[in-house]
């Protein structure tokens, strides 16, 4: 997917949220170096409104990146996220369930 923002300052990271999904992704490069990432997607803001974004942090560099995904994937809350390892360098992120709207 296309990275839309690389965040290098202390104020560029995901907004506070609740009811989001997250997962750890570990990949192994051709020289057997393990790289770890943490991904956060969706949820609700402090007003209870759905958030439609996806962020990933490189845990070795501590840099956040915003990932451009369609709202049909990201704009949800109370959902689950898992990772499925296809190979050392290919990981699927699986998102299931959740709600798209909040009835007040």
C-alpha cells in the first residue's frame, strides 16, 4: 500500500482512540534481520465517532507512517486484526468484524 505520511516529529502519530484493532508484524529480510512493526487501525475518537485511518510504527526506528487504505477497511470499531505469515517477508493483515456506525 502507499504510504501517505512519514512522521518524524514528536507530534505526528495517531490520535488517541478507543475500540481500535492492533497487531505486531515481524518480518525477516534476506540477511535474516528481524524487523518489527506495530499497526493500529480504526476505532473511535473521544466523541465516539469512528476513525478511518491506519498507522504503522517501525519499532526499530520509532517512526510512525500513515497508510492509505479505503474507508471500507479502516472506518470501523470493535473489530479484530490478525496477522498471517505467508513467508519471511510477506505478511497478510486480516481485519474482521466490528461496527461501521455508532448509534447514539
